C-alpha cells in the first residue's frame, strides 16, 4: 500500500472504530474492541493491509488485543466506550493545542471534552501545535498538571501517549 492509501485506510478505521461502527455493520464491545474478521470483510481489506496501518500509524491510533483477533482505537471515541485506561501521575506541565476563536470560551469555562469523553492533552508543545493546526493557526495553552494532580484531578494515559482528564478549570491554564 502506498502512503496515500495507508492514510485513507487509517481515516476509515478511525471513523468506524471511534465514531460510526454501525455504518459498516460492526459492533464494539463496551471497552471498544471489535473482531478483526468481520471488520476486514466490511472494509474489503486484507489482514496484511490492516497490519500495515496499525504498525505504521504515526500516532499509534489502533491496537490489537493479545490474541490479535480483536482491534480497537486507542483514543478519540465519540461513541460510549470504557477504555479502562490507567490512572497515572502526569508530568508537571501538559499542553493543549487549539485556535484563537475558542480562547474566550476556554478561559471562561476551562477546557471541556466537547464531543469526546475527556479533554485531550499533549506531553509536549510540538504535539500540541499539530493538534491545534487541524483547525487553523495553532494556539498552545500550558496546563499546570502538577498542581491539578495535587488538587485531586484524575489523569489517565492512553496507549499512544495522549493524556486525558475530565475538565481543566481555567485557573490551571496559561499561554505559552
Ligand atoms: C475546544 C486528534 C470552546 C478544544 C488530536 C478543541 C487529539 C473548547 C475543540 C485528539 C472548550 C474540541 C483531540 C470550551 C475545549 N469552549 N471550545 N470550553 N474546551 N474546546 O477534536 O483536543 O488525529 O474534540 O480546544 O491529535 O482538538 O484524531 O479535541 O479545539 O489528540 O488521533 O474544542 O484528536 O487525534 O476538538 O483533539 P476535539 P482536540 P487523532
């Protein structure tokens, strides 16, 4: 598969493993898994093609279970799933990439999960710049994760290095 086809398949997988499984007639378990065989049939792809996308994905967006017979998205769902991600102590500072038009609302209400399950935070500025760039000229906010953690906020870490928390009150945010 060339790069373009790989990215296209990655986007189809994200769509169906995070947002719209019913569109291709697959079902997700409560923890987000789906059987590989029906997925291959529904997407009309081979196991080799699926393996290639999972292995080469730049953000490790997908993971197989121990048996290799099930797959799930590591993060980013809008359908209800319980990923049971581990609670972890965050680094002192995390980052959130966004765009200027959201800043007034964010500084009034803090960071909210919007359509996802949690607020997504990045471990470094470069990653946050990429996240913000999806929507326009990126603006990166620093999150005082050390103080949030000390104040009792819970942080979870995905298999691909994205940090999650339920809400970041504006008092923990600053510009970078
Ligand atoms: C903004 C991609 C108004 C928030 C990325 C963001 C990430 C508010 C947008 C992952 C707000 C939500 C998630 C508030 C937050 N008022 N706007 N109170 N609080 N916002 O896409 O973080 O490539 O749901 O700043 O790389 O942009 O899909 O979240 O702009 O890891 O794997 O509301 O998606 O990963 O947008 O991105 P999103 P996000 P993948």
